């Protein structure tokens, strides 16, 4: 069993768990579990997730952000002319999301 620190709760936990979701109501429901310590969700400077931060703050849960560098888009290495292979996961981004951007296949 892995030991890890539930940072927001300032305690070491042998049997704590977390869950990955982008739905605040589901996070609140899941957090009712006695050993729930963390919620993981999509968030970066392009995709704000204030609705997901709220239950973490209210329920004293660790917030683990998924995609903090937006699959490399926020590293500064890509330009408008950047091309990635057609089988690259970044080409599968929902084109209706705010993440849709300059990455092209080539």
C-alpha cells in the first residue's frame, strides 16, 4: 500500500483516495466518503475551473490539476505553424473547447 500526504488535510493517509472528474456535483457526492482526500480536474490558465475549486475548498480536499500545461501548448515551444503527427493526442482535442488552437497536423 502506498503512503501519501493529503496536503490539504495536513495528514498522512494509508487508505485515502481521490477521484478524477470535471463535475462539481459529482465531486461533492464522492467527497462524502470518509477517506476521500483529493479531486483531480482539468484546469490551466486557458481553462479556468472555479466551479471545481469551490468544492475542494469547501470540503478541505486536495485539488490536483490535470493538464496544467495544456499538453505542451502553454510551454511556449509551439507556434502558429507547429505541426504534429495526425495520430498525436493533441489533434483529438474537442474543437469546441477553449483549448482548440494553433496545433495542426502535418
